[in-house]
C-alpha cells in the first residue's frame, strides 16, 4: 500500500498516548509509520480537519446472506459495504442457508479474510438450524473460530436450551448472544403495538414480547452464571431490567441498532417497507428512554443490524414485506445524529472498544509501529446513499437517495484502504 498522510485529525483511542490530540498520522505498508505535528512526504494526503481518527470500527451484528441468498449480499459485497461504512471487523449472524453450525461453515465465512480489508468473525448457531431444539457442537465450533454463539435473527425460545447454553459456554468463557422476543406474542406482527398500529389497522408487536424474555434471560443468568449479551434492545422496561442486573454484578451486556432512534412508529404512516424492522420502531417516549440509556452507558454497543433484502422482498404490501435495513454504510450518519447530544468519544467507544471487549478481542492502538487498523470519520460530511455510493447488493434503506450527514471518509486494515473521494 502506498504511503498516506492523514492531516489534523483528532485521535479518539483511549489506549493511545495521543488520545484527544489533533495530529498528523502517516500510514505506510499497513503500519502507522508516523504520528506528530510534522508532515512527512507521502503519496497521498487526506485533509482531516474536524474529523475523528479512531481504531477501526467493529460491528457486533450483521447479516451477509451468504451462503444461500447471495443475490441479496455475498461475502465480498458485504465486506466492501462494511469497509465503506468504516468497519474493519464484522461479527456475522448464523442465519444463512446452511446455518453456521459446522466447522466448514465457519471456515467458509472466514475464507476471504486474507484478501479483504474488513475481517469476518462468524457467530455460530446455538441450536441446529436455529430452530431452538437441539444444541450444536459449540466446543468444536469455538475451536474452529466461532467468536460467539447465537441463533441470530431467531430468539432462543426454549428455556432449557438457554439454560444449558449458559452452562456449556462457561467451559471456554464463551458469550451467548440472544435476541429477546416472545415469538408467540409477536406472531404476524409488523410494527410496534400502539396508537399508530391501531390507526393503520396493522398487527402490532408489543414491547411486552421483548420485556418478558429479557426478564427470563436475566433470571436464568443469575441462576446459571455465564456471559449473556442481549441484542437489539428497544424497550424502556428492558433497559431498566438490564440496568438492575448490572448493578447486581451479572455479566450482562446489550446493544441497540444504530438506526433505532432515527425513527418512531409514527413514521410508518408512509407505509415505507424500508422502515419495517424487527424489533420495530417504537414510540417517541420509548426512544427517549433508550437515548438516556445510551448516554448513561447502560447500552454498551451500537450495531448496524445490517439485514440486506432484495427488491422482491421489499416492494410488497407492508404486511408481506421482509424485515430489515441495508445499514452498514449509514451507521456513521446515525452516530453523527446522536452526537448532537452525546459526546462523540462515548459513541465511538460503542463501535470500537466495547464490542471487542465483549468478544474478548483487543482494541487496535494508535501508536507508531502498530498495524494501521483505523477509521477516519467526519460527523459533518454531507452525502447520499445512492447507486454510485452503495457497495451493498441491496438498496433497502430508508435513507436511500436522501441527503444525510456523517460518513466514514477512510478505513484502513490488513494493508488495504478504502478512501472516499470527496
């Protein structure tokens, strides 16, 4: 890789001696070759005034749909979208066809890592075919390189399976990730249950469907021990339950989709199927509680919740359309929006050090001689996610072709770079 000079960026990296400083950073041959006030000769210069240079962002939850649905996304297009979104690492949910449940499945997902900027970290299924009935061989999967265990887009509905998983994973200090959802309460639901769903005549998905499972999971965690991560939290009561569990010393963490607070259920009056997600967009009141939890640190991580869908899955009546947003490249916009009221350093932590800590990975350090695994982020850059900027195979985004602020300007890792041409 040619030498690149990043001029006048502010370092956000608590592990670095340069944290909080505005400096010039040179990258050469995949390494950080210089940090300081000078401007050594370089093949390319990026003017980075007003921008943040951090450790490469890490996404704790995405779907690449490969194998099985490569027309929606594949490993290479997903990695390209992730790099353009600022992510140097992505943890992939197991909901492929076939499900990630064997050694060869893990090996396949990691097969392009040596050639791509963004590295894939497979999350293996807890149960065979994610059906919640029979446990997978988790020790073998761990040895094969699975970073964590989850049924991904499907909740672990079977109480005994959840209990046994928490106990089993303690043998190698593994992390269980569960999406809290009572599938029976949410059956046929398409949006948040409330005034808006009643006015639209659509079947609602109550916050109770999440809260019951959060409470169940936390009770089982207190009983069995282990490490539990609850994904895609969307309810104020869920937050309060998690907050209390943390106070009791339970090893529980949680995340929220980065886009969750950008919309509420009233926005679905437009019947835009790109706003159909699970968990659904809740009320403005619930959003305020989630925002407070994010600010206070109860919510540990922001995830892309990237779930690409093709045109045939979205251009349907609202109740027939599939759930999901193409969201890897717009997390930077979500962070820029949240930064109006939350410290940027706090938000950057939730997409760098925090997800890696949960998975037992070290956070890259911005020091001379270290590998250049970096993300350069501009909170003020205006752009559009459109045909000429979209790296995903899918277009199912509520931000599509709309002017938004906040973008990853450059991403570096594995002796490779993505640089947005401004």
